[in-house]
C-alpha cells in the first residue's frame, strides 16, 4: 500500500472537478451518518482522505476519529478541524493507543483495493479488537471482480449528470486514461473480492458479516459489507 500512500500524499488530481470532489465527500458523509447509532457513539473513519464533510458527521456522534496514512493529508485534516472539539486526527500507527472495545462504529471506504490480502486481514483483526461487543464495521466500496473500468466510468457519468458536472466528467475520464493513477493501477493493480470471499475474510477475523443492500458512496456496482462484533 506504500506506493498508493505516496501517490495520495502528493496531492494528485483524483477528481474531475471541485464539484466532483465536494459531491463525493457529501455522499460519503451522508452514508456514514446513516450508520451512526446511538447519537453518543465513538466513530472511527479509517483512511478517510480529505473528509471534507467530517464536521457534519461529528455533529451526529460524540467523538469522531479520522485516521489517515498520508502525512500531508493528515496535516490538512488536523488544521481543517482544529476548531471542532470532538474530531481528532491520527495516523494508523496510533490505533495502538486506543483501548480495546472502545469504538461503536468503524468505517473503511474505498481502501481495501489498495491493500494486500495479508494487510487487510491484519487490519480486520485490529478493528475487531477496537469495537465494542455489538459494534459495527462498515467496509465500503469493494471492487467486484466481475465489474470492469467501463462500469466505473458509467457510474461516474451518471453521478455527474445528477450533480451537474457532466462535462467535467467526460473530459476527466479522458484525462484519467493518461494519468499517473492509471499508470500506477496498471503497475500494481487493484484488488477485488467476490461477496463470498470477503465475508469469509471478515468471518475469519471474528465478525458476523453480511452484504449491505447498497454500496456506500457513488458507485452502485461496488459492494458494502456490514460486519458486527
């Protein structure tokens, strides 16, 4: 995952426009809020990226922990939410400082594809330790091995049409074909998982796991799993 961390740490142009960037994080925040129960929950958002709407999420819970591996992104997060008292920013290594069974909800969205299966399993084990009995882990935006890049592009175009940045999306898809992201994806690859395979991995980590009725985020062709300790 180190190559991908370095890539995102370099502030790449991963969105087709500012409207796309803001719309993406708006949807993610809404989806996370939908999983927050109770209102005094402690929530951890793992590898959260820019998390532009984290203040809205924090307003619906007691404590929000943003975990981000890319140092420059983490610095921006800390600065952006310095005035929000119930948001804290941590590195992944700092998870060791959290007490066992201290979290009500963990979300990890659009991250698993960048991790090795071994690292993913180790991360699941950490999350199982941190969650309270009955706490939930929402694993979102998992790539389906039977769904290709064309479907992803179509999902972006549909989302763009709904949110009013369709022209930017058309030109952005063409630009992405020549980008460092495309080159790195070709070099390293992104990992995909069938539903049964992912449920097996979550079960091996001690979770009771089910497939959610719909994916979090903007791509309905990908999958979300609900894992309960």
